[in-house]
């Protein structure tokens, strides 16, 4: 088996993989009106070349309970609860393409809703000398993806956050700003704030909050 073939198999193996968040206490609200309380585990999407990830949510009444799977056709909302923070997480299915909707955490609500999810991704870690040969090596990282959707929209818009990158390039920063100016073009006040660089640390949460407050 050649080295190049082994490398291809390794890449595909990781690309088809998926991750899971840990089990958390919460409520599962189904579209048929039922509410299930217990332990819930949601899938973590893959962000690699072949984005095939397990999309079913897992539920069990307690630690010893029988595990059940639910998909997006059955789930309305997911709400996580802990003793120290009753509002730790509120999740909904968000359409991000014509054919796909995935679970995201709602972090800003209003005229425009802002969602976030964590995805797994494999990135190049450079070439290293191993076992007398130079080999390409990858490292697995988790990054956050942000999407916005307004009440009259059917597909959410992805926002590329520069602070997700170790060393954001000038082109990325420019693209980020241009995408925000375009998306919020219906609100002159927010556009002027973005244009004048009044938002520090690429604060998309504050931008959406201002948009919902000022531009109702």
C-alpha cells in the first residue's frame, strides 16, 4: 500500500467522522407537543472536505435509561438546564442550505436571530520528519460557526468570525466587515457603527443586539 494511498484513507476517515457533546440535563420539546426531561446529547458537525456527520440527537430519561434517537423531523426545540445556570443552552434547528438544517445554540433573539455551533475540523500542521521520511500531519481543532437569520428569511447567513483564526489575515478582516455591511444594509445606524469600527473584538453578538434594538 503506497504512502499516498494511506494518506488519502486517513483524510477520508477523519472527514467522515463526527463528534458528540457530553450528556447534559435538559428538556426535549417535540413537534407533536410532547416534552421529555432527562439527559440529552447533541451531535457535533464535521467541517472537513466531506461533511457527513451524525445528525440525530440522543436522549435517555436517566443514566441507566434506554437511549433513543430523534431527528430534525421530530424535534421542535432543545433546552439545557444545570443547577448553576438554568439558561445554559437553547437549541433549534437552523436551515443553512436548501437541503440541510442543523442544531445551533441561540445566543441572540429578536428580528435577527444569531446562532452558534461548534464543529470539528482538520487543518494542516505542516510537514514533519518521522521514521526517516517527511510526512504531512494534520491536527484536529474545534471552531465556532455563526449564522444569522431574519424573520422573513428561509436560509441563515454564515458569518466568518476573524477571531476564530490564530492569525487572521487582512483579507479575512476585510471580508468579515464587508459581509456585515451587506447583511445589515437595511439599518443605517448599524452600518455606520460597523463602518466606523465601533465594535471591538469582532463582536457579532453586540451588532445583532444593536440591530434588534435600533432597527425594529
